[in-house]
């Protein structure tokens, strides 16, 4: 029996990994450009962090967590999301008192759900979180930042931004009881999960994908109509800033997000091009999260982008592979040490040069073929004759020019002239 990857885990082949890397690099550039600082968060936390912060009756905690006992008998969980972890991190490290913090992170998350296109058991997220600001300007900043990333990726046309406000606890409670009363009349008609949620977590019913339930919901009371005055003006100001900056959005009263910690602003970026897995980014405000952790009340807001889904949107767009500059050809393995000495000297002098030294056997002709396939601009050739004469052959693979022979001692100088200064580190 051949060994297989664990179900739901992905192997990222180079072409795919390149797209992931492209997205991560771009996100890093954009986020740093808004003053966000990268943090490193553990992949493993104590299970009760998620139980307490994400919520016992959410999908994540109810059925999606990878929870284990470690050798010490402690219950630990592979992180299913980053916000709770980042909040724990900020509180534990004393970063919240009287301070504003803008953080971002990226890396794998783990959820035990049914694997399908755009849904994996290990997937990558890029998240950004800001602590210490209550006003809607920061809500706008985060959304503008995500919009800029999507624009730079060239996919903004395929995405739409949907916003909602969950109000404060009081307005939510009033809404909740009216919603439960309304749905109580359709108890037998709504789907099984929603029936269960009617007592456990009624807001989540708004998230239901069941067509019958959705139809009933279209007549249900709307959270938007229950908003308290402050939440309403918070929401209006956010929409105004987005509007003034040319970011269009629509209000979707159905967005509640699957986690317990949100209040006021919640938002999603969605696409039609990925079928049922159409949400590529979700975020919102969580002003009571730090208190729930046992810390001092601190406002917070953040979002998480699913890189796997973004990568699916880019699949057709060619992210070019970085080409090799030089392919070193040497048919005789006995003199390969001279080849490595030269290649290392080249890297000392021109650190950004990308050099592939032919390793293993192979006749001159087959090595030259490999040099061509590698995309290199130059093939450097060290045969027995060149070795004896202390020179190296230079063959131009992308232009019509005769092969030249140059003294080995002049190779660095020669390549510096040929490839230019940009290959040298500043
Ligand atoms: P969904 O409704 O699709 O299950 P979610 O609401 O559970 O998404 P969030 O917890 O908001 O997702 O996570 C933020 C983003 O992470 C999602 O918008 C999505 O792009 C991505 N994501 C979530 N779960 C997965 C998964 N299992 N595989 C790949 N990407 C995921
Ligand atoms: Mg989910």
C-alpha cells in the first residue's frame, strides 16, 4: 500500500505554492503599508480558548475542531481560526493597556469539515486585527486595506463586499426574541439544524443554506431595524467613508458570521466564481472579546482572508516562475569541484544571481538541453579543455551571439556587466 496524505490535507505543488506565495507577499506589502505589524501565533492552543471565545454552539466548536489530549493529559486544539489566538496573544503579552495595536499574521488553520473544492481541513488564512479603537474609521481602514489587496491582485471585479451591523448586545437580544417568536411559527418547516439552533443559537439560523429556511427567512424580522442609535450612526459613518473612497458595498442583513464574538460591523467579500465556497474574506468587530478572555475591556476588529480560495480565483492567471540566470554545464564529474568553486564565487560577488549547477551524470548535449529548459540566459561550460586552459565557455541561450571563452578569474566581472547591478544586494 502506498502512503497517502491525510484526508482533507493538501499537497501544494510548486505552481500552486507560487500562487500562495504571491498572495502572501502582496498582502505583506499592503498590510505593512497600512502600518500593520506581523506577529507569530502558535498553531496550538488550549481547547477552552476556542470554546470560550468562539462559542460552544458555533459550527467550529461543535463539530470542526481538531482536539487532542497531549502527553500531559491537557486538551489542546489545532487553531481553527486566528482572532481568538491573536486576542489571547495581545492580552497575555500586555499589549493592550492604553495602546492601539495593528497586527497581521498568516498561516494554516485546521477544521474538520467535509473536504471539497475551496474547503479543506488544513487551509491558509491571512488575518489582520486592530485593538483599541472603537470608532468606525478603523472599520473602514480594514475594509479599504482588504479592497486594495484584491485590487492589486486584479480580482476586484469578481468580488463584492457585503456589510451588516449586529448592533449591541441589547438590540441583539430584542431582535433575537422576535426572531425566535417568528420562526417558532415555522418550526416544522425549517431545516433540522435550524430547529436545534432555535434554542441554542438562533442568530445562526440566518446563516442557513437550506432553501426552504431561506425562503421563510426572507419574511423574518430584520436585525437592521432593531439597531440602537449608536450602532446605527457607527454603521452610517463606516458606509460614508467607504462610499467617499469609492468602495462599493451592499447591506446584507443575513450576514451574522458564524462566531459568537462579533458585534456591530460584520462584513464578507464574496464571489460567484467559486460555487458554494464563495466567501473569500470575513471579518467584523468584537468589542467584548478581550473582556471575555478576562482582560480589560478593549475594542477590537479584524478580518481573515482564505488564501486557498483566492488562489483558486487566480489559477488561470500565470504567476511567473522566477527563471534561473545561469546553468552550469560540466560533463566531467571529476572537475565538478572547480565548477562549485566558480559558482560560489559568483554568488559571493553577485548574491541575487540564480545559478543551477548541473549535478549527476549527463553528456554535454543532454546537459545543454537541460540548460535551455531551465530558462537560463547563459550556459557556462567547463569541459576538460576549458579546465586545462583556465577558462570557462559562455553560451548565450536567448540571443544570437557566438559562444565566447573567458578566463575564470574574470567571470564575476563579466557576469556583473552582463546581468547588471540589480543582481547585487543593496
Ligand atoms: P464558510 O461559510 O465558507 O464555512 P466561514 O464563515 O466558516 O466560511 P471564516 O471562519 O469566516 O469562514 O474564515 C474566513 C475565511 O477563511 C473564509 O471566508 C474562507 O475564505 C476561509 N475558510 C474558512 N474555512 C475554510 C476551509 N475549510 N477551507 C478553505 N478555506 C476556508
Ligand atoms: Mg465554515
